[in-house]
């Protein structure tokens, strides 16, 4: 009777396999696992499991000991820094398809024992690894790990988990792949001398939404962030901002395109934006309704945010513009030493304000987004 699988833990069999390289070199395996907070006694208990944090710490320890990003499992080491450099290349890509091809070309130069390849047939994309030499248990685990981290990195790039049609392992790997179906969230099947995974070709058109800033946060958490099923933890607002920043120099995407990138219908996306916008306006109204006496000048007073506190004779509605660009122009210095702002409506040459937002789904999404959040840039 097998022990129940505990979520967010890793089977001890994975630990044993990743240690094959250092064990063959004759290094002190017990000392290495102890650095990761793993008891050496667990290596003799086939039903034991370790936490994701322990396994991630073991990867760091193995990299430091072997000076190899594949932990001494291949005939030639993978130089330290290869993963970071590949990530820097991938965040510059526009789509998932471009990122996969760029990444595979990079590792084609770095790896000697196997080659990652991308092919497409009848609307299905196949990612597979082709061995260049004899495939032993050490190389087999390196290939399986490369497949898993490739899938995790691809999901992170587009900020959503890519649904796989199936995962393919070679028949000799059947006894080592007990957790594969759960980790990939896809059916597992075996073929002779083939390893990889497949998904629908339409996912190749997903935009890469990560940037250099989010990459720094990602690298601080890797590889622990890649050991679990991908789930985007950022807010909807930030995900939209990351997407729109990639289109500021060209034509902005429509509501349908943004909704497709975020895996939701245009109606759902609009509803969530409107809900967020109403909450933002309520907060702004509450702040604007503060008594004037509470905004009396003082050494630490800040520039007032309500219309009356800004020096205008009567309250005027402060609404975000429906087009990209500043909502107001700088005015003269006020009595509190702050630069006053004058709404765009007070400049007649610009004409009357446009409608708050377009209601049809084919309208520019930026209008709807800017209307509720005022700006997309930081």
C-alpha cells in the first residue's frame, strides 16, 4: 500500500536521482544533503518526502559543489550563470514561440549531451530533447529536469499555466516518473527513446508579459518558484500594466486581445475593471470629502488632493482622461508651496473631454483601463 502524497512535497526518489553526479565523483553526499536541511537517514527510506524548500536548497548546494547548473549529471558541466543569461534573453522576446526558439538556440550552444527542439504539426507543438550520446540514468534525470524547468519557465513568461496535451517519457524512465503527471498536470505516456511534452500551437502566440524588473523578483525565488505548478500571484492590475507596457510604442491591443492573453472573456475583464474602478472612485471620494480644516498648512503638510484645497473657487470633478497622456497641466505655486494642477478641461483649445469610456468590446482597452486607474506607467 503506497503512502498518500502530500502536496508541496517532493519524493525522496528525486533527491536520490539528483545526487547521482556527486555520488559518482565520490563527494560526501551526507554533508551535502545536511546543508539543505535533509537528514541522510531519509535516503534509505523510499517513502520519505522532503519539502520544496529543502529540495531547492539542495539544488543550490549541488551547484556550489559541482560548479554545474545540471549538478554533475552530464558529461560536461553547464556553466554557472547560464540560466540567468537565458532568462535575460527570453524577457526581451515578444511571444512565447519566439522565447522558446531563442532559449533552445541558446542551450544548443551550451549543452553537449542533448539538444532541445521545437516542432509543429497539425496545430500541435512538440517540445522534445534529442540525446547526442548514450543515455544513462544520470543523463535521463538531467533531461527530465530540463523538461520540467522549461515548462515552468514558459508558464512564467506568459503569466499563466500552459495546458499540456500530454507528457512523453522514454519507457525505461517509467519507474522514475511517479510524480510527473501531477507536476505537469497532464497525461503521461511512454514511447521508445523520446522525452518531451506537447501543447496546442495557439499558445505560441501568447505575449511575453515579464520584464527585467519582474525577472529580478523571479530569480530571487528560483528554483523554488519552478518546483510547483505555476500560478500567477500578481494582481490583475499589474498583469495588465505589464502587458500594455509592451505596446506603448505601437497600436494598443483591443479588449478581446487583452482578455485572451489573460485567459478571460472580454465581458469578464470589463466587469472586473469596472468593479475595481468603482472601488477606486469611492476611495477618492472619501479622501476628497475630508473637512477643509483637516488640511490646514503646517511644516509637514502635503499638497492637498481635493479641488477646494487646490485653490479652485468651487469643487470640480477630477476624472481621468480617456486618452494616454497627462491629465492636467502644471499651474502656479499655491499658498502651501506645492505646484497646483489645472485639469485639462480648463484649456479650451484642446476641446471638450471625450466620453468616459467606450462600452463596446472592440474599443481600445487602454481607454477603459486609463479611465479607472488614471495611468498605466510607474
